[in-house]
């Protein structure tokens, strides 16, 4: 298990801190606001839309959300989504 924050997105998806940082670093998302007291973040995504990310506990994840990790990173896998 990881000690990194896990975020619930307003789009119904879940993200680890590593996934959020990666999207911000590669320019897929644009940082807008970061509320340091609560850890909530607001990021710009495709076509100027906004995504709210709210920290959540790993034990509060729905059953279809799997938290996977290796030595360096942790990521979320949605077992409902099929890979084409």
C-alpha cells in the first residue's frame, strides 16, 4: 500500500498523487487551485473544463477500484473499464 494521497475526481475516477503529478507535469492538466488545508485541487482538463480532486482514504475506495504499486509508483486501476 502507498502513503501517497489518493484523489476522487468529480468525473467519477480515482487518481494517486503520482498520476496527478504526471498529468500536471506532461501538460495534460493545468493546475488552477490547491487548497493546502484540505488537500483539494482544481485542475483544468480538456477544452477548458475543470476537474475537482478531493483526497480520500484507500479503505473508502469502491470495490471496482484497485490500487496497484511497484517500488517507485502507485496507480489506480478501474476494473470496470475494458482495455481495447
